[in-house]
C-alpha cells in the first residue's frame, strides 16, 4: 500500500514537472502547422513570393536583410514580430538596440507584403509568420535549400529594447564559447549554431562591426585584411563606419557553402565568424560544410525550423497586427 501511494505520488510529480518544463522552456509549439492558412488565406505563399521576387531582383541584398530579421525577431522573446515595431514618442522598441541600430533593414519589403496580404485576407496573417515565410523564400530565391515553413504565430503587442540589447543576440566580437552559450540558451545546439551561421553566405556588414578584426586579429589572411582596410578606415567615424563589405567574399548574393570555405582560408569577415574555425571544437563541422553542401543544407533547414519554433504566441495570445510597424490599438 505504502509503496503504491509513493509510486503514484512520484508519477504525479513526474507529470507535473514535465508539464512545467514544457511550459517554461517555451519550446512547445504544437500549434504551429504547415497548413495553418490553407483555408483562411490560401494565396499567402504566392503573394509573399511575388512581392519578394521583385524586391530581390531590384536589390539582391534584401533577401539577406530579411533572413536576418527572422533571426533577430526569434532570439528576442520568441518569433512574435516584435522587431518590426516602430518607436513612438511613448514607446521604445527593438530597432535601436545595439545589434539592430543602423543595421537591420528590409522593413519596406515587409510593409509591401503585408499590405498586399491585407487586401486579400484582412486580419488573418501575422507579421511574425510573414517573417518566417520571407526567410524561407529568400533562401530559396538566392539558390539555397527549400523547406516547409510552420505557421500560426501571432504578433506581440509590445517589444523589448532591453532584451534586444542584453546580448541574447551575440555581438560580432563574441568568442566561440559565447556563441555556443547564446544558442544553447535558446535550445539550439552547437551544430545548429554553426549551420545557422551559414546565413552569412549572403549579405553585407558595416565597417564598424569588423574594424577590430581587420586591424587587430592575427587569425586572418593578410591580403584579405588589407583589401578590407582599403574601404574600412582604422579610425572610428562617418562615413567610414557605414561602408559595407560582403560577409562571403565570393558569392554574397548566392546561398551556398562558400562562407565555410572563407573560414577555412581565414577570410571570415567578422571575428565571430572566424571563431568557428580557429582550432576549436567546431573546426570539423566547418570543414565538413565547406566540402559538403548537402549536409550544410539539411543541417541549416533543421536548425532554422527549430529557430522558428522559439516561443510563438498562439491561440488567443497577442494579436494579428494590421500594420507590422504598430500594434492595433495604437490610436485608440
Ligand atoms: C552566430 C552569431 C551571429 C553573429 C555574431 C552575427 C552578427 C552579424 C553582424 C555583426 C552582421 C552585420 C551587421 C551590420 O553590418 O550592421 C550580420 C549580418 C547578417 N546576419 Fe548575422 N550574426 C549571427 C548569426 C546569424 C544568423 C543565425 C542569421 C540567420 C539565420 C544571420 C543572418 C545574417 C545576414 C543574412 C546578414 C546580412 C544582412 C544584410 O546584408 O542586411 N546571422 N550578422
Ligand atoms: C542609434 O544610432 C543613431 C545614429 O547613429 C544614434 O544617434 C543613436 O544614439 C543610436 N541609438 C541608440 C539607442 O544607441
Ligand atoms: C586594436 O586593439 C587595441 C587594444 O585593444 C585597441 O585599443 C584598438 O582600438 C584596436 N584597433 C581597432 C582598429 O579596433
């Protein structure tokens, strides 16, 4: 009798603690599904794709900028569209936090997509989901892997400058262990981190984020450093600070595995990039990805789907914003 009571008590405790674990890790995303809008907005994918296609053909970098927005959204209190909220006189959002200020872009493309979708299915498709679809389609349009994107996220009614500024998005001078820890804190493995960093196969970075690396690091190819120094002056100040260089030397508008080849050649642009191949635990994975595009692609897809699952608002939490830049009751 005593044994059976203690047995059921311990099962009960086990179930409770499991439920608590699921709730607090926020990794429960059972409500996201691939066909979330199949009845309420069946044309969502074709609308996103056509606006995005023309934006990327006008300016290929937009694909990179939009992929990055999904990352910066998801790492700060989950994939909830918070990164898209504009500041107001009484509210400071995430756009001026250190990783974002003067750096994140692509908002006009999101606005255009949102307004097209609002014409077709008003009040149905969240801004957080638009970012997830756009990230997927940008990678596809730029020649990378394809995947089915999970949907059903809702939009936050707020944003957090302090969370965005707190280092949850790792800075470009991070050490390998900081990179590993920051991704671990989001339930993403070291492998996920190395694969997701492959996003730097597209896009550009400003002088201000890689100046230290090209003037002070020793684990850098010297002719590469010199080339970058030509457009990125040693001293801080404008306009030099804002001059951009490609994160991937050879194919900055093609989603491929050249980023990892750059790292092998000590031509990573950011100090954090080169940390992935610097005699540490991730060297072997970088080498693998540099030689095997298919493995990079499948690990990237697995990791970006995991990233898209971070703490979504579902059910009746949050709202479906009408305009991605502001919460719905802003003018009331
Ligand atoms: C591993 C840690 C990461 C660090 C330290 C990092 C850091 C940075 C920095 C400093 C820039 C340039 C910003 C500027 O010039 O203002 C950048 C650009 C970029 N990042 Fe990351 N990033 C990381 C991971 C990621 C992930 C996971 C993704 C997406 C899955 C991503 C996608 C991008 C893209 C596409 C760009 C180019 C954006 C453009 O051209 O507009 N990054 N990143
Ligand atoms: C954002 O950047 C602008 C322009 O460089 C600067 O004036 C402003 O102080 C920055 N904001 C924050 C919060 O750092
Ligand atoms: C190089 O490192 C020194 C010492 O930490 C620092 O004072 C200097 O600002 C750095 N130079 C650049 C260009 O970042």
